[in-house]
């Protein structure tokens, strides 16, 4: 397969250079050319001395110029129709040239291209490079490759594929068009530049880039970047993507990519990782219009900056790992209904958000602001514009994200985003209060503090309900100290209990009965009722007589059951303490102690129940139970009612909000 290459030198200049070089080889002047060579170039009327010089030029051309001419001069392929296999042969032969230019060429698909390309596509295990294994291309091309006003498969729906190459020089597409170009398993050391590109497909798959991919005023149907590494090292100038002017891309898709920073200066950034970001570590996504934009399962070791761009239908940013920060220089112009952004990807392990804005410190560094700390609102020489108004800087970004989460019913992301936005507003209110001394700002600041701890700014109804229970318990404890109901712990009942013990032992009035005594007493009462019924049978209505007998026998059953229980737990307490033996005194002391302890324990139980019941009744402001508050509790119930009304309103709003979402 033959290709015609036009070397970028004029013929007259070419011979002049050769003639000058021949003067340095005058040692060949004594030689005479053979007759067979005295034709064409050597057939001249000049002296044999001049012909010998021309022979020296020929030797020089074959020995020196012949081996380095293409390496020293630009290789130009112009107005040709070339296939992928022909490009391969040219790159193999001219890979040491400064540049290889395809100008106004038709890059076409040939049926033999696939077999030819894949014949050079097999390789074994290669060394690991920049964290990406098994993707080292075999053939290295040092030349810069330029495609100017070329057409790529303009008539065939098939991309031109560059597979398994190591491009040490840059690759430039200038004012090209066609179906598409694909780079597969390539290393592009000096990156890829595109100018006025009008194509359907640009595919970068399993490649490594040590310089940025540049887009300048392009119109591309689909840009697909899959399993690629964009690596910044000490020799790299730019990282990631560089958008210049306005680029129109219908479908912009990133899958399983890595944006890595391996520079030595990267280690210095770790000294103050929370606020300082190096300018070299920024990855810009600006100046492009897209219908669909997707970044999934990618790793960002750098800081992506989202700014002047527009996405019409779908914007997807999910399942990504952000090891540094995420910057929105302005409110993203993305659709609400067609966007998916996982907020959990935008927070670190301690749930601290990575979203913020940048302000330049000097030419090399920027300061990162989240606006959730006091120092971020301080005025200084670098930031005289600060007026404690984050609404103009970062709040619109959160508002946009909240609209997206609300439209997609992503409750988890909505809650996380809303909490961070309210935290920013809390800090702003605090700074305004400290600088302007406006009581309204103080009230907003304290209210935000309360809502943050009580219900996570209304996003956690369970937390608000749990905290409401704490309030009920606190007021219940107060009501226990100032009771409204009489119980065993009241002074009156304690005095009566003491009098009962005294009357039993000192005044010979039996107060503590044994099980048998209680059983006999209940039997007597039941018998009295039966006798009364029999004596007045003729005077009673039939309905009373018919129901009285069953009730009598039923009461006998309950009396018997109670007696069996009392036999187990009741002890006989004798009245005459002086006549008791030592064991009897011990037994009586134990019984009295247990009785007193039970009396007090029952008082504590009723005090707790009454206090919590009154607190709950006052908190819910419903009045069920008809418990009357007395003394200090009467006024505390009014305060608790107001607090309960307020807290239950927050709970209701939080619950309804979560249900609706």
C-alpha cells in the first residue's frame, strides 16, 4: 500500500542547501564518478570537480539527510485520501518528526483497516503507570499530529479509531468534520486539542492524559469519555478539560474516569486542606452547552469547578468520589426535572459538605468558602466586599439543589442539603447580629440553633418527637416536686400512717389484720347481705331478687380466692409488743418495715404517674382526664401548654413535609 508524502521544502531551496553542504566535503574532489552515473543530475558540462561534489552530496543525503530529514522537518500530507492503515504506516515511519500534518484530507474507512489495526493490538502485561495498569501503548510517536480541514468517514457511519498508541506529542483537530474519531487504550502525553470540530462522535476510552483536553468552539453530537485517567504530575501544564469560547455538545458522558493529582506541590496543599486550594488543582467545566451531561463512578482527586455552562434536559452527577472540594462559581443552569445529583457524594465522612465557592488569594492559590464558619465572613484586604450576605454567593446553589431533590423525591439528599443551607443561614444571622446588633438577627440566630438541635431544621420528625418526650419528662419532674394530687407521699397521709402504727400497738386498736381475720370479716359481711335479702324477699321487686342470689354466690367465690392469696403474703401482726418473743419481734419488725416500704413505694409510683399524666395533658393542650392543677403547677401548665403547642406544630410540619416528599 503506497502513500504520497509532500515534504514541506521548496525544490530550489533544497538544492541550495545540498550544494552548501557539498562544499564541506571537498575531499572528494579528486574522485571521478563512474560513467553510469554521468546522467541526469551528474550529466553536466561542469568540471569533474563539480560532479564529484554532487556525488558527495548524494552520499551525504543517503547517510545523513536520508536518516534524519523527516525527523527535522514537518511531514505534510495534503489533499489525499488515506485510510487508517496508511496512517498507521506513516506514524510508524515518521514518529520522530517534529510534526505530522494532515491537511484537507479524507480519512476514510477501509475493509482491511480492522484486520490491520488489530494485528498490532496484542500485547502482554505492561508496567503500571500513574495508577492505571495494562494500558501502556506499544508504539511511541514523538511528533505532534495535526488534522486540518480534514473529513473523517464523511460517507460511512464508522469512527476512525486510534488504538494502542503512545502519543508523546500533542494531537490537534482544527476545523475538521465527519462521523467520528475514537482513541482507545492510548496515552496522550500532551493532550488533545479541538478547534471548530463538527462531528457526530468523539470517543476517549481507556486512555491516559497528562495534559488537558481542549474544546474550542466545537459542535459535537456525542463526547464519550470512559475509563480514562487524567493525571497531573510535575511536568503537566493543565489538568482535565479546557473549554474555550462556546462549545455545543448534545451528549456529554463520563464513565469510570479518574482525575488524579500526583504533583509534588500537592503534598503542600495538605497543610491547610480545609480552606486553601491550589489553582493548579482546579478542574473547570465551563463554557459549553449540552442537552445531556453525565458523570458517574468517577474519582476526583482535584477540585471540579462548575460555572458558565448550560444543560437542557438531563444533568447526572452520581456515585462519584470527591476527595477534595466541589465549587459552584454560580447557580448551575441545569434542568430541575431531569437532574440527578447525590448530595451524599458531596459530603465527607463526618458529613461536612464539600460545596463552596472560591476567592483568589494570589496567582497560585485560592481560598475555599463554605460560609458555615464565622471566619469566612470576616472582612480583610483581600475580601472588602464581604457583607455577611451568603444569599448572593452560595444560597442560590443550595436552592437549585433543593428544587432538584424535591422534583426527584430524593428525601435523603433533600434533608442533607437543607440542613447545610440552614446552617449557613444560622452563621450569617450570628455575624449580622454581632455587626449590626439587630434583635431580629439575634432571634433568627437562636431560632436556627434551636431548630437544628430539636428537629434537624424540620427534616427529622422522629428527633422532634423524641425531644418533645424530654420536655414532657422535665415538666413531669417539676410536677412531682409540686404535686397537684394527694398521694402517700403527702404530709397528711404520712401522718395518718404513723397514727395507724401507734394506734395498733399503743392504744390497743387493731389496725393490721391477719388473713383469717379478714376472711371472717368478709364472710360476715356477705352473710349479712344474704340475711337481709331473705328477710325482705317479699318487699323486693322480682328483678332484684332474681339477680341478688347469683351475685351472692359470685362474691363468695371472690372472697375465697382473695383469702387464698392473703394466706401466702399476709402475716399476723400482734398488738402486744412486750409479750412477743425475740423471733416474734424480728418477724413483726420485718412485716412492719415491708409495709412501710410498700406504702412509700406506692406513693412514689402514684407521684410519677400523676406528674407525667399532668405534664402530658398540659403539653398536648387537649385537657383529657380532667386533672386539676393546683398551686405552682397551675402556672407551669400554662407555660408547658404554649411550649407543647409550638413543638407539636414543628413536629407536625416536619412529619407532613417528609410524608409529602
